C-alpha cells in the first residue's frame, strides 16, 4: 500500500546525453513538507535531476510521481511546481508587482484577487514597498526574494530551488538561507534544492542527498551525513577531514602509525589497507589544565590516547588548526582544530609535546581502494 506521507516518488531515474550518463538509476521518496537538498560537485547530475522533476529535461528512463499522480511525461505547464533559478530570471521589463503576478494572471484570476495576493506575498518576503520598482533597481538579495515570491504565488505543491543563493555575496547568502528555510517551514511546501555549498545544505535541509557521477552516495539528515559518512567520497566532500593510511586489525580496530585504535565498526577484511578518517575538531588535546578541577584524569584509561608533537599552528579566528606529527603517529600526520580557550589554558604552541585522544566513535575506516568517487 502506498505511503500517504510520500509526496514525491522517484524510481530508477536515468538520463543520458549521447554516451554520457548524467543520472544513473536514482530512486528517492520525499515526504510532504520536507526540505531535501541535493549536494555534490559540479557535473554530478543534481541540476539534471531537478530539471527532470520540472519536465524541462525529460528522463531517459524511470518514473516520477507527485501527490500520487504519474507526471513522468507531462509537460512543465501541467506540473504543479514553482522554481527559483540561480540567475533570478525575473522579467526586466515588468515591475516587481507584475513579476510576482505573472503566474496568477496566467490562471485568469480577478484583478482584485491578484492585487491582494501580490501584496500578501511582498509582505511575506519582506519587501512590501518595492512593488512599483523594476528588477534592475533592486539588490541581488531583493531580486532573489522577488523570484521566491513569484515561485510560490500560485501555492504550488512543490518548490524547486536551483542554486538559488550562489550568485549572492556571503553575508546576504547567510541571511537569506535562514529566511528561505523559515518561509518554507511556514508554508509547509515540499522543497527540493540543489547546491554545491555544503554549509547551505547542512543548515537548510531536513535531509541531504549527496551525489557523485550521477549516482546517490548517501541520503541522511545533516547530522548523519556529517558525523557518519557512508563512503570516502562523502567523508572527503563534506567539511574538513583527516585521511591517513592505516591497516585493519579487526572489525573494531585499525592501526594508525604506531597505534592500534578503536574505531567505528566496519566490514573490511582483517589485515587489509585502510584509509583512517577523523575530523580535525574531533581530536581532543589532553594536558595540564585541559579538564575541570576534580574531574578524573582523561588519560588514566589510555584507549585512543597517545603522544604527538605540534608541528605548526594556524590561527583561523575561532580556533587554531594545528599540524600534529611524530610520537605515536609514526610517519603520518594529522590536522587538529583546538579551541582558543584550550590553546590558552594548555599553553599549546609549535614544538610542544602533548597527548591527544581520538574518540573511537569519531574514527572511521574505509577501504584503501575506495577512492573519492
């Protein structure tokens, strides 16, 4: 029996351009009201996927259902969606009001109803006094808000966002992504966004779909994608990640340098080469002043704790990125992000020898031949 909460159902979607495979058997369920973000490098197929949902580029095979209806072969005009492009795509010769009203006029609504709806939408996106201006008189952030108002004017069941914030400068982008997410939640509209910006995906999405070479590498919540990457590609693509050579000891242990470390459970064969990963912020420094008074000595149970030397340190505002070498690392090296408070409290400096802890649930082993996709 079909799940009534599934609003968009994609099955075995493929798209080829000549000999080039842009999408390879993509299957995904998106629930009603969910914000799903397709994330991946340029050329991975995410925009092709979005265009297939919109009917702007038909798939070579596979099916798309929206609200229980098969829309696989419907033209864009018969599909229920609003779309916002990276380039805004506003009509330069129409005022802001006429831009927002465009879809409503096509629906042959009354002039009174259109005027009321446009006023409501401009209020919603925070630009109630800009209706008589032309797009060229607005900033990039304002234009994108108007593009958003136009996309949701007809109350579509699905909102498609194609890199909607990438043309904006950093500060406007951060502010607008918060606004877009709030607006989406208020409207409860099912939304699919594509982006190559990890931060955008992590802060806005309910679920992230990481794509590579036309295939899905992993689907999960932002926390799952960041904390529990399923493949080496995902580990490498999302955030900063140490990747060092190691060897599998057993299903819960790997060898890194001179150390045998406990790690997240895996299915790699004993004795095989591995890539051992841990995020720089997950490496915990230990030493004088690193714990609160009266707390047990964190190095009393050595576990994944061993000595290293701080080779150099780079100040990055809220933390120091430190290169760790020597000691238990053997010929390998790690990058660690130490907070300003920890650096001050422990007097960490280049040349210092310290103990570091690699929490077992933050250490992941991947097959050495897994590559990056």
